[in-house]
């Protein structure tokens, strides 16, 4: 009896961070914690069992989860994505097994991207390892390659730059990708971009630019079309240009990053999430150039574009906190900090 009461109390606590906490903006500041907690519990098999819907229903739910991610609707994603993971692990029989494994692999890849965004490295490693195993079992070449890209991202964030570079470039050279046409070319481009960004983080500006040019050539080979929109916003000449902003920043040339940003039309970006992320990258650029007011103005634009993303993402909170500590503050900055749950 004591064990049942304890489990019931823990289940109630898991929902507490977001329910009835006050204003909508206060809730949004906790969305990241809520999403991470629900993903963690789903991955650990905690919570109520989920019946397995039909393949069509699961596929539709995943499409909606992708749309939630692209639109930065994280309150909705906090419901859909853990539900997909629970349903994907429910017992199944027959040909549905392979389909279920492939969809679960994609769900774990989406979870990995969200966990990386929320700076949850441990859970990210767990999610991407499951994605890789499921993708290999399902024979999904694209998902296997995307798993490798996310492993490279996590390795880079751990400071393992040589390993991250090797993982991304080895995956890009996999002959299986050359056998699946334009989609394979696009994944190769994303992997080369990942390797380029790793070189930027290592301070190798020339190497970063060389690999960025290689990614741009692959994008040009695809005729300018945007491919693989469900892989972090896709791959195209525009996304290569987006990559240059953060890559040039981390390679130590914020003026080159700003020049790259000026060549982009925000309206042309494929999703709200990409527009918000780009605005935050531009804000970082302004901060590094010492243009404080432009940095705050750009953060406010990011908030108008995607409030849940801006209020929940740790990298944005860190920038806001740094601005508060490094110089005079404005009413706009203090209010943004309050809405984002950053202590003044």
C-alpha cells in the first residue's frame, strides 16, 4: 500500500511544473523542464501504458509532433512526443513491427533534437542510441545517417571534437547514402555541415570554410530545393547560409557571421523554429560585436516569433543572464528576463 501511494505521489509531482503555475509566460519559462521530464519518464517506461494505435494514426501523430517542433509549440509537443515513444514501445506483432521500429526511431531522433536544444546531454545520448539501434533494425538508411549526425552533435558538445569530426565525415562517406538519390545527397550535406561546425568550435576557421563550401556545392547539386524538412529544417543553399552564422561566430569572426545573416531573408526560412534560432544566432553575433541594444532588439524579435522557444531554451536564457550581468539594463531586457524565468 505504501509503495502504491508513493508511486501515485510521484506521478502527481511529474505534472506539477506546468499546471496552474500562474501566468502563461511563467508557464512557458518552465516548458523546457516539463518537456524534458515527460520525455525522461517515457524513455524510462514510467507512467500509464499506452495502447498501440494503428500505423496510420501513429504516423499522423508523428506528423503533428514534427509540426509542433517546427512551430515551437512545445506545450503540445510535451504531450505528443512522450506519447509516441510510449506507444512505440508497446508490444506489437507482424509486419507492424518494422513500421513501428522505423517510426519510433524517428520519434527518438526528434526527442534527441529537443533534448540537445534543452541542453540535456545524458538523456540525449540515451535517445540517440535508441534511435540508431531502431533505425538499423528497420533498415532505414536516412534515419541511421541522421542518428550519426546527432551522435556527432552530442560528441561535439562533450568537447570530443576529433571524435565528432570522424563520426560525421565517416557517415557522410557511407556508400549507402550514394545509393538513395537526392535524399542521400542532402543527408551528406547535413553531415558535412556538422563536421564544419565542429571545426568552427575547434577554432579552425579555414577548415570550417572549406567544409562549408563542400556543403554548399552539395546544395547546389540539388538545384536549390529544400530536402529533408524533417531533419532539423532540411538542407538547401539557404540552410547552408544559416549554418555560416553560428559557424563564423564560433570560429571567431562575428563580422563574417553578421555578413552571412544579412544575406538571409527571415521570411524565406522553412519554419518558425528556424527563424527563431536564426534570430538568436544573430543576437549572439551582436553581443560579440558589443552591439548591446541590437542584441536586445533581436532577442525581442525572437520572442515575438516564437515565445515558447525563447522563454524555454537554456542558450537564450544564458545570453539574457549575461546581458543582465555585463552592463546597464533596460526595461525591455528586464521584462524579457522575467518572462523567461531568468533571475534579475
